[in-house]
C-alpha cells in the first residue's frame, strides 16, 4: 500500500507538472498575443499622429502663405509663428502678435506706400541727371541765348559799360 500511495503521489505530481507546463505555454501565447496587439495598436497610433502632423503642417503652410502675402515681414518670423501655432494659436493671431512684438507689423499696402515715398515716381530705372542742367553757348538756340542774356542782366551778372 505504501507503494501504491507513492505511485499515486508521483502520478499526481507529474500530472500537475504537465498541467503547469501547458498552462505556461498557453499563458505565454496569450501574453505574446497581447503584446503583439498592443504593438500594432501603438504603430497605428504613431501612423495616425504622423498623418495628423503632416496635415497640420500643410494647413500651416497654406495659412502662413496668405499671412506673408498680407504682412511682408512675416516670413522673417516664420519659426516663431510656427511655435505659437503649435501651442494652439490661430495662424493670423500668431502672426500679428509676433510682428507687433517685434515692431514689424506692416501690411503690404503700407510697405508699398513706404517704398513709393522713399523711391521716386516713374519707372523702375534710376534716373540721375548730372550737371547743372545748362547748355553750353554752342548748344543754345538764339531764343535761349536771348533769354539767358536778359536773365543775367536782371541778376546783375551782366553790365553794359
């Protein structure tokens, strides 16, 4: 009887070990499957985040092009505007606030007006008139010579003696 008890005990232990090994294999497969699903979900989330970032960047580029057409100096501050937009600001609000902060807030019309004031009117070519504008005596007509003589007499540059 002692042997029977010993055999039964050994059978129970071996059955229990086989059961534990099977449970471990099933448990390992389940854990592996869970990790696979989580990594697939993570990869899908990463792809979605990348697609969303690309869409935001494209929208920013389009909106910023409109703002840089309206505010010519905006292109100098594109990086700062992008930082504010990434924080949640609207492109126009970010552009205006950055330009105002840097004393560069100026519309295209104001920039054009300022350019016209600093430049002369007319074409794009620079026109420089050299000399005093007076012709030499040989180049003058008789009427121009007479007008110059009368002018010189009035100024006291010419005296008849």
